[in-house]
């Protein structure tokens, strides 16, 4: 699998699936989650309610339609919320691994990822980048291209330097 980094907005990516940094309730939120629900429109929330009546566990992944976005699917993951004391790093790496498993179930060949837990959930950015890249490199998958979408130039530079 090729791994690339771009600076930009996750909702604008021309890929088969975009990954959402969701929360356990799966009913929308701020940051990436808010942007994805805005760009995808009400069909995303409808699908979340229908397919995930009880939400999703931390570290797990599940898919919905991408609604009006260019991508076909959203793969929702729930990263650990460090600001609430969830410090288990395996929950963060699990998000990337499970997202690729769900992508394989869907037959998605290109997947765009945000830096899960690196925003409101308070994971230190350096380690969030390392967790993303090491897990994407180590997970066997049929996905051909994983794109890390860095929000802002300094994050882009950090991810590039580690790629
Ligand atoms: P979490 O709650 O998992 O920490 P956030 O959405 O708060 O998720 O932030 C995760 C990362 O995504 C942060 O680095 C944040 O700067 C970045 N981000 C925020 N909005 C977007 C967007 N529209 N596209 C890509 N990345 C984004």
C-alpha cells in the first residue's frame, strides 16, 4: 500500500472512503466529525442512526454512506479521548487497523485518514502521527493508497518528515 500525505480538508478528498474521527455516540460533533456531517449532508446522520443505533466502541470502526461527498463511504472510527483519561495507545492504533479492515470489506482501494485523536481528544501530535504511520505500514490490506490529510502547513511538514 502507498502512503501519502496532503495538506487539506478530509471532506474534499477524491477517494473511495474518508475516515471520520467520530465519537462513541456517532451522532455528529465538532472538528472532522462536524465537517464530514456538513459536507455529506443529512444522509450521513440517517445512516449512522440506522446502522449504529448504539454507536461504536472506542478503537472500533464502521461505515456509512458519504452522502453528498465525492467519496463513496465514510468509515467512522472512535479514537481514545486523552483529555478524559483514555491513554491506551492500542485503542488509537486499533482505529487505523479496523478502518483498513472495514475498507477491505467494502472493496475500497483508496482511503483518506485524518489524524485521529490529535484534535479535541488531546493526543500529542507527534505520537498521533507515529501511531498513524506505523499502523498503516504494518497492517496487511487490499487498500492500494492511504492518504493522511494534514490540516494546516505545520502538520503537513511534520507528517512529511516522518514519511
Ligand atoms: P479528535 O476528536 O479525534 O481529536 P478532531 O476532529 O478534533 O478529532 O481532530 C483530529 C485532527 O483532524 C486534528 O489534527 C485536527 O486539526 C484535524 N482536522 C480538523 N478538521 C479537519 C478537516 N476538515 N480535515 C482534515 N483534518 C481536520
